[in-house]
C-alpha cells in the first residue's frame, strides 16, 4: 500500500461540489473500491457538499485514506461554520427537508456509509464525518 493521501476541497460554489465529488471518486478508485462503492462515495460527497453550499454558504470537504486493523477505507469530513442544525433528530428523519428537496440527504448518507458521526451547534456550524471501508475480499463490490 502506498503512503496515505488526502485532499481538501473548499466549498463555495456549485462547481466546487462537482470537484469534490470527482476527487472522492478518483480516490476511491485508487484505493481499490469497486464501481458501486465509488458511486456511493461520490454521492455521499455530493450530498454533504451540497448541504454546505445550501445551508452554510461555504465550508470544506476533507477526504482521506484511513487504515484500521489492516483495513483500508476512505474518511470524508464535511465542516462549516454556518447556522448549524436546529433539530438534529428531525434532520435524520427520512423525508425531512428544509430546502424543498427530497429529504434523502443525511439519512441517505448514513445508509451508504459504514460509519457516521454528526455534530452541530446552532450558530456555530456543523461537522459530519463518515467512513467507508473497502471490502476485505480484494476491494470489489459485495455483489
């Protein structure tokens, strides 16, 4: 395995969302994730970056290779100093949306990833950390 690597993308425009998504997909491919998992990782990054853009105006997406107990994974941290989430329990309900969207955002992200952490302080910002671990059987998709 090569030296661990990471990328940070500042999110302030819609183009930044696309950039972060592409970087995440490429990093997942380099780490040996299969095409289905690459798509899930890219979708997760897109959802988190879009939340930053829509609700906070700007923030960062940090994507990094992680290793734990000889397992390889990708950790994505989305952070902003926006208004925060007033009701995190409600935000994690399927179908809940304050932007008129489908409301699949954070609950969908949680389902697609192996680990999910959310912290938010109203008036201070939000941080979401997710991890996807590579399948032990050579990194391919489970199908």
